[in-house]
């Protein structure tokens, strides 16, 4: 049976990188980087001008600055999609700014795809960028730029859709009050909770993290879009703290942490089959979505097992089922790898893959080595996956996208093989996840308990604060923190998992001490 003429297909992909140490470096803005990747994506269709003329919808992934994660002193485009549209000479009917999170490329892809599938638009362009490396480089040199620009959608008749940041439910007031604010802190707590479940020593678990990420460095070293010159590293080099691999947050030294200092951009072009044919895009460029799912996790303190990631496992299983394929039959993978634990949960624990799977767990090289381009990393993964699948007609690829603090997960299965637009599964999946009871928190924890997970944060290599989550002997989960130097030192001296502690309720935050 022939496919609907409105079936969306990915017809073009583009990536762009600007390294501060490369000849010809000029220090492009967020909008300039995104436009560069978008031009690459349009050219990749092999019918660039004809495709650009049909683009009616634009979508942008939020930059870190738009997400509230940092402040850029040079100003910015107030509506990034429209700033890029001006640079490309495109006059869209609708422009979208997506929510925060590493899963947002799938959310935006699904939104634009649905618009094409329903006939609302015939072609769409999505993109994202980060210029954090340039910002830090110029500030360090004492240079300034003027990146401020403004667009008025009402003046041009463009429907402007800002979906909001979407932070709801990611971190509670209790988590924030106890110092769980930065991603590295939250992920460290998840990582150590997984180690506790597995019963591994610090050394044994560090070895496993190194083995998981060492293969990624080889892929990153061969990727021309990597944010920095990367050499393959051994598991020991990655996991062993040292002068050039300082501790950031227990159990993470620097080389296990996502690299946000990048100048990277990526873009995708989607069209209906009818529009792609009319524009003259060769069918050899077409990639179909075969399965997709999005799911949200509970807030960190509410999760029954802080070291697990049911939302990721559910989203991946749903996408594979929708695509009628098993993990064994997937030709290429990319798992969002800001830190080891989401990869462990999705690929190793969830799908039973091995760290050294010959298919590789990444097509880019991963966030610590290829580059952690903010919310936009998985647009790079999708672009790279498209290029790989074009060379393997009929094969399928899986991209896993993680957002927040293991808070949101998206999974997409792609292939050159024809497929009606499947849409993106979510509501039914979410209902099943939400039906699982929350962990019971002690309202005013006081007395004896045991540590279930923990982390120690570092400032310039010096231990600074300890955070613990555990269970009171009388029942109920607690979260507590301390900056007492003796207690913090004891956390590093001896493995604190399972150790007894005394909890004291505080006005703003609970504190703990060893019994």
C-alpha cells in the first residue's frame, strides 16, 4: 500500500563547529552558528534553493542562556528561529522555541512532523546551537561583542510559539535547599545509588565507568565536528583522578563529565513526500521515523530507586516496539552520555548491551568528548545517524535522548525503509510510569538512619560539601547535607554507602553527622 503523500521524511542534515584554536576562527554568535548548520542541512538535500522556498515552519532548540543555565554578556537574538530565518532568507508561517532538555530535539521533531503529516505545512527546518566556548574565550581576553538582535513576529505575520522552559517537576524545593542544583550533583547521586544497588566498591565502579566511556573517545577522535581535538583514551586515563583530571563531584573526575564549552550547531530538514518530490530531493536522502516515544521521570527524591531510570527504559522499549524491531537488529546506536549513569541505565541495564558492543554506543563520540552542545546535542546525534543510515539502506538506528536530571527521555528509531508517520508515543506510557508509588519522604527527619546514596562536591579540586540521601531507621527517606570539613573528609576516606548517620532537622536544610 503506497504511503500518504503527507508522510514526513528527514531530507537534509547539517552540522557545524568553530574551534577557538583553528585558523579562520572569528567567534560566531549563537544565531550565526545555527544558520551555518541550517545552510549545511539545506545543501545536504541536494535541492537547497527549491527546499528553502517550501519551508513554512521553523523550530529552535533552546540555548543554555535561553534555558537560564548561564548569562551571556554580549546579548542575544530575542527570537532565535526568526534571527536564523533572516540569515537564510526564509519567511516562515510559524516559528517555535522548544522546551529545555536533552530530549527536546525529539519533541521538536515530533511537533514539526505532526504539522507536516496533517498537511498544515509541507516543509520544516529545525536547529540549535551553543557558543559557550567563544563566550568564555572572549571574556577571558577582555573582548566584547554585540549579539543582541530583535524580531517582531507580529510585524511579519509569523505565528510565534514559545513552549516555555518546562522545568516543572525536575527538582523539588527540598533538593535545591540541600545543594542539588547542578546536573553533575544530581547525576552523582544517581550514579552512587546505582553502585549501591550493584554492591560495587568505588574502585570497581570507577573501572566500569572508564570502560563504558573509553570506546566513545575513539569515535570522537574521528569526528570532524568534535568541539575539541580529542585523542582516544584508556579506561584508566578517564576514570583515574589526577592533575589534568581533577575531581568535580564524587564519583566524577573531569573526563567523565559532559563538555559544555563548545561552539557547535546542528540542523535537520523535514518535508512531506510530496514536497520532497516536487523539490527534486533524491529518495536516497530520505530517512523515515519508524518509532518514537517520550517519557518523564519523577523528581529525584520521589524516585523509588534513585539509581534507576524507568522512563528511559519505557521510552526505548516503546519506540522499538512501535518500529517492530529488537535491539539485536539495530545497526547503530547513540545514547545521551552527559555522565555514565544514563548510558548504564538505558544501554547496559535496559537493553543488555555491552560497553564494547561492536556497533558502538555512540555515533558522535558522546558529550564529554564530542561535545555537550546543551539541549541540542541529540540534534547532532540525529544528523550523524542519518548519514550512517543512508550508507546502510534498510538498516535501523536508535537515538536515546536524556534531559534534566535523568528527568525526561526520548527514543527514536530511524531508517531509510518506508514507513507511515508513527507519531510519538507519550500519554499512555506516562500513565503507567505515574502509577508507580512515590518514595515516602520523612517530613521532619530526625535521628538515626543509613546512607543510600551520596556525593561530595569539589571547588577547584578541593572537597567542599557532602550531600546524602537515605532511609531513617524509623522509616522514611531523608536528604541532608554538611560542609563540616571533618565529615566531608571522612566521606572521602571511607566508602559512606550504607554507613549509619545522625540526621538533624534544620530550618532550611537538614544536616548529618556520622554516628
